């Protein structure tokens, strides 16, 4: 699944994503920490991995696996 960074707080390392269907999805600091990324920019396109409960577990760039 992919989306766009809508908000990102550098202090808490959490934020929200705007999914392709228009839904907004929050992500926790743990998902950012699992990404290996150093920062996110508003409007940046990202790939999202979620657990069976729907919680975002990892955020990566679409070109990363």
C-alpha cells in the first residue's frame, strides 16, 4: 500500500499519511524507526506495511524493499 506524508513531527517521529483512497492513517514512531529513514518530508510518497490489526509497522520509500 502507498500513500503521501500529510504530517510528520520530528520530535515524536510520528505523523499521518494520506492514502490513495483519501483516508488518513496515523503512524507511530516505531513505524518510522523501523524504516531506516532519517527524515520524512510533507508530500513525500511512501510505501506502508501494516500488521493484521491495521497498525502501520513500517514506512519505506516506494523504491526500497
